[in-house]
C-alpha cells in the first residue's frame, strides 16, 4: 500500500461540509495557528480504520503522507505510527520515535499532536529515568514541539507519575499561546482525577500566576466550592 493509495481512500470518504467546518474549527485563517491547512472532511474513526488496515506501511511511504498538504493524510500517517508502536519490539520502537521526532514540523495542529504523542513519545519515555527529551521539546521554538512535551506526560499520569506534568505546567505559566495553556490545564485536570491533592497543591502555589484558560481547564472536575475558591482568588 502506497501513500497515494491511502490518499485516494481518504478522499473517497471525504465530506465537503465537514471539510469546510474543519477549516474553521482548526483555525486555518490568515495569521491563525493552522493557517492554510486543507481538509478532506472524513472523520477520525474513518481515518483510524484506514490506518489500522494499512498499519504495516514503510517509513518512506509514511513520510509522503506526513508531508501531504491534506490534514487527514498526516493524521493517518500518525495513527499508523501509533499502531506500529503498539506491536513493535524495542529496536523498532526506537526507530519509530526517531522518525516521529524528525517530523514534528508536520505534526502541525493540536489534534495531530494529541492523537499520537503520548502513545509514542510518552510510552517510550514512561519507564526511562532520563526524560530530558521533554524539556528539549519544551525549550524549542516550535509550538507543536511544546505541546508534544506536555501532552506526552499523559502516559506518565496514567501510571500515577505526575512530576513532569507539574514541572512543565510550571514552566509554561508565562507561555503566550492558549494551545499550551489548554494542554497544561488538561494534563493538570487528568492529574487531579487520579490524585486531587496533587492538583490542589499545584493550584494553591500557582493559581495567581496561571493563565485563566489553564486554570479553567485544570479545575473543571473539582467541586463547585473548589472552583469558586480558585476563580475568586485568581
């Protein structure tokens, strides 16, 4: 199966109305974070199905999909990488991570990041003591690398390991983009679902410095009393 064949399959699933909505939803206007992105209009489940059927695609063909102008082609490539990573041995997993990190400029919208990074980068780092890669990504000038750093910690959170989530959220308190505020708030909320005291400890320390979007996302599942307290004090 080639990249061109997959592209034809995705195009056959396309929906012009959904494609038009996606242009608005993923902020493709001039000066917006998804400027110029193009959509087919097929759904994530449809794209995921195509990815699972063709999960053995080579890196060379995946690279073609990742460089395609169509959003769903890039998403399909990433979902294939996720499928490959699940079944791979250690050596192949290292190759998948290297390939993924070499193409982060193509992982250029929040859904592309969120549907792939913690299942590849996060899982790869989960049992490693050295997680400096996350901080290299966080220090890069690329918004998508920074979001990859934060959302990858979902893999750790699911193991009740919160340290990197907290460190990155602290690091990004002064970040100027709401996609990073949302990512940090989301990971903090996931942390709170597993240990509310860890979340409230972070909030007690940093609520005055937190961007309001980050705070709102983080407290979403807290009691109404907690929410009121943090929003009034912010």
